[in-house]
C-alpha cells in the first residue's frame, strides 16, 4: 500500500526545517538563550558607516564559499565586564545633622549582586574594572583612606564586588600623601593593583613608586588572557602636587603603550584593555581617537574612557559605545558613581590562535545605580559615624534659613574667593560642587561644606591681559549652564565689561581660580603658564571664612555680604622702561630765543626712556597720573674752517613731564548711564622741565606749569578722552616768571591695543595739547604739543617702539617754528591692578 504525499506538503515541511538554520545564519552573534537585552547606544565618532548587517543566505543553487560561512555559534565566547569610574571618593553622604546617611558604595555593590546571575560566562564571578578617580578628592574619601583601617575596609568592599584591577585617576594623584600610601597598601593586599602605565619613576623614590603603582595587570576570563593598561596625558604633569612630582612623571602615552604591548605579546596576552584618561568631557572622544590614529602597532581591543560624561538629572543612563570600521571599541563611563557600564564582549578564535573581538555581537549598556539609604547595621555606618564625629561641627553661627540652590551657593563661594584674594574676577568650574545635594539649609557645619565642595584644589591668582580674558572666559559670562562660573565679567549690548568697566585689552587683571582650572583641568580652558599654587584650597578657604564669620546668625546672600566692585576703587599702575635711538629736527630755528627747544639744531640722540602711569577710579571719580623721564646723550656735526665735517660732542639732554588728571564721572555713569557723549568735568594739571642743547653759548633749563579746568567726553572708556577748557600757565624763564591765561583743547589716548600688522598686535598712545595763550602787553601765542607712540609686540612684555613728538609755536607777527623728534627703541612693559575693596 502506498501513500501519495502531495509535493506542496513536502515543500512546506522542508521550509520548516530550513528556516531556523537560515535565521541562525543571518544572526551568528546572537546567543541562543540570553534574556533580551536593550539595544546598545552607539555613536560613530569618525563618521563611518555602521557595522553592516549580514546579507541573507544565497539560494542553494549558488553554493557559499567556505570563507563566507558564519562561525559556528559554539565558537563564540561572550564575556561580561562591569566598569565604573569617577566616584571621586564619595562613598557615602553622611548627613550628620539630618541623620539620614546614604551609600553610593552599597548601591554599586547591590547592583553588581543583582546583575551577577545573568553575567557571562554563566556561573562565573563578576569582573569589575575600576576606571580611576575612585578615592579623591571628596572629603569622605580622604577621611576613610588616610587610615589603614578605612582603606582596608574600602578595598575589601570592592573586592567583594569582583574588582580585579583599578586604574589611578587624575584626581587620585591629587590626594594627600597619607591617602596614597594607605590606599595603595590596602588595595595591594586585596589583590587589586592600582594602574598607571606611562610613568617614569624618579630614582630617589623609585622603591615607593614601584610599590604604589603597577604599570599593567593580566587577568584571565574563560581562557582569554587580557592585559589591562592605564594612560594619562603628559600635560597631567603640570597638575601634580610637588610631592607626587618628586616620585614620578608621566611620559608619552604612545611610546609607553607600544613598549608595554610588546611586553604583553611576549607574555601570551590575547586582548588588551586600555583605561584612558586622555580625554575630558570637553574633548571626548577626540584625544582617544588621536591617540589611536597615532599608533603603528595593534590597537587595544577596548578603550574604557573615564570622565566621558556627566549624567544629567533628566538622563542618567546614556553611555556611548563607539564602534569604528576597524580597531578599538570605545566605551564611555558615567561620572559620580551614578551608573555601571556593562560591556558584553563577543570574542572568536583567531586564525593564528588566540582570540579576536566580534564588534557586531558586542554590546555596551549603561545601568543606572540609584543611591541607597545606609542601614544602621551596615558596616559603613561605623565609618560614617566616625566621619561625623570629626566633621559635624558648626562654622561660626551661620544659618541658611531659606533653602539655597546650586547657583546662589556657587556665586557666594566666588564672592569669598574674590574678596579674600583682592581680585577683580573669580572663576571656578561648576562641577566643583555636588549638585545632587542641593538645595541646602540649616546650620553651616564642616560636614556641610565638605559634602558640598568636592575638591580642595589650591587657590591660584592669575594675571591675565584684558584681551585674553575675553578669549578665555567670554563664553561663560552670565552663563548658568557653562562649565565655568565667572564672577565680575558681564555681557552687555556693546561687549564685555569687568565690574561694569570696559575691559582694557593691554592691562593685566587679577583673576582668582583653582589649580584645577588654571592647569587646564577638564579641558575647559588652555593651561596657563607661570602660576604658583597657593597653600590653601577652596574647601579650606570656605571653612575658614564661615568659621570667622560670627555675630548675628544670618543667611548667605552674595548681593549683600560682598561689596560691589563697581562702587569700590580700583588702583592700577605700571609703566615701561626702554632705550631709544633717534633724531631731532628743528625748523625755523632761532626765531624764538626764549624757547631752548626751538633754538637747537639737528641732533642725534640715545636715551633712557621711562614712563610711569598710575590711577585710581570708581563709579564716580577717577584720578590718573603719568610721568615721563627722558635722559640721554646727544651729538651733532658742524663744518670747520677747513670745510671739513667734524663731530661735535654736545651736552646731555633730559626731559621730565608730569600730568595729573581728575575726572568727575557721576554725570556720565549716574545720569546718562555710561553714554560716550556724556560730559565729564575734569581738572588737568601738568608740569614740564627740560634741558635741550641749543645754538646759544649757554643753555638753560625750561620749566612750565599748567592748570586746566573744563569738560570732556570719554568716547573710549578709560582710553580716549577729548577735552576742552580754560586755565592758566606759569613759565619760569632765566630771569622772571611769566603768567598767561589760556584756552585749551586736546585729547589723551592711553596705552592699549590699536590694530594688527601681519597678525601681530600694535599698541599705541597719544596726547595732543593745544593752547591759545594771552598775557597783558604780550603778543598772543599759539602753541601745540603732541606725542605719539607705537609699540610692536615681541612678546607679552617686550616691545619694539616708535615715538614721534612735535612742539610748535607761533606768536602774532611771527612765523611758525617747530621741532620734531623721531625715536626708535626697545621697551619692557609692566602693569598691575589692585581693587581696594571696602566693606
């Protein structure tokens, strides 16, 4: 008996058998029995196409070549790694007053235990890799890790989580030496090496350096040997403390990686993991990609990047996995211990042995870690109680009565920094504060300040030119979201001002900030050169300030507790010293015998040229002074009886000019809101004494005193002042004193940037004084004095200068006579500004 089965049923049965095989071939990287995993968030930093999806299996009539066949599922290994970094030592929030401590350490531990059953390979223990900045700069971290007992407790807790290796972080190396010593000892005993690969130990402390720092670690997971490295930028050397610099220095990360890779290859390592501190949030992942492109050897399999992002309140969970066309995978990390990164790495056997990474089957996932309340029986509760015993002490009797938000507290901190250091600007990075702890209220204690201010980075006072302040901090003026907070810099319709005063590009302004910001930390601004870190840190400063602020209990209000620097006086002073060479010409000489400068002849001169300026001003008054001393040797030539030109050694020449200008700025600033056309009453007093060789057998010293009262317009704030008025002048001659009434008009342009030539800045200053002089019984005089000076910058302080000066005189019934000087020289410029802060 035979049964006929229709062909269509046979075809349908064969399709049911073939479909699962085809499905598996189309997705070779998917594990057969894994709980569904949310898709990994990926970004492509190199603007490359995403990893292509495998094409469907061709029809049976067109056999697939063996090389194109998918790797059997049994050959694929999946290895799970947990990565955490940038906890900054904030293991607990003690809340000594409220007695509701919270634990970040316990939260991470609980999350690791929760994930453990689903981690690959199945049945294995969690593998936790630390990305650094683990125990510094938070006060809690320093407190726990400065003692062997506390350090052992922290190291033991991380060992329970499965931590097999931890990289040092930039902030860890800023910790006190006691913390570094205790932490390195405790983590070493817990078999958790602390890594920094590109270091060179100093010979004097080589033993200590080698004991505290490991340059690599090899871990073995499911038969895969993995070498772990940690690299820092060489620029990090500038941010190290003096004690740490005496122990080691960072070297070129590319050279260090290549040398260590060769060593690991000899050791039979299959894959290399790199913990990278090369980037900050501002540059990520640019510096990592630059490092990878600079390699001419095999790239690491995975780069774990610290400091790649700050979680926001709205989105705590986004971690990028950067997949490139080829080469290293780049895995980001979330700061402040707010999450764990789980990397599920797919590896396949390599053609020549070992293992290779399958990027298409690799996933990275950010897992949020919500902070947990600390139970009374938790071992960490003992540590918190000890911390509170040391830190729960009132500072003065300050009370924050109304809850204080993040921005007002940050502004208050900047106010303390600025008034303490007597500067015009204060700058700090926003993430210096633990923004998760705001708002705050209640008595101000050491614990509150230690909890709110993450770091005790040393204070630094920078002297920065006005034009550089615009470039460095202009983008952060009046910003409430930028990486920096700046106090004293305002953005107006016409540009930037400092304490409501126009910025003078050529003057140096004092700026207080922290060593972290000044050294380029966080990549926010370029590292500044030549600064010296103070001995006091910002957290210590705030504690001392509140401790000394006693009296009536009150809240904190930056608008009333600190002076308005617009209303306070600012003194500035400085000058320049130079050597000049030049020539003097006199036209229509001999017309005015009582004017030595117009009785001279053409002279060549070499001079010492010194200019000193000073001024003090506020919103209502301004007083500026200027003095110039010119002293030198002059020589000329004449024709003798034989018709030969011979050199003539003439007398030394000197000139001293003194000017004092007072401006009443109330009408401009109070009545006309700073308008350039607003009239400014002024008093200008000048004194001139000079000795100039002349054609007369005996030359005499000229002395002149001038006093002018009038109105002017400051069309360029603190730079260009047009003025007109009337006054009197006294001229001290050889035999008598001559008094004259005068009408006056002129201008005064103070030294500053003017224009650029071939990209180089040119500074300039100018003064013009015009007089119409009259006296009883004497002809009317018309007199002009002018001085123009240009400085061509060779560097920040040294300039090549060109000076042009002119003096002209005409009396009724006589012709004009004038003298001109052209001088060239080199000048050294110096200046200083000091605010007189009055409470």
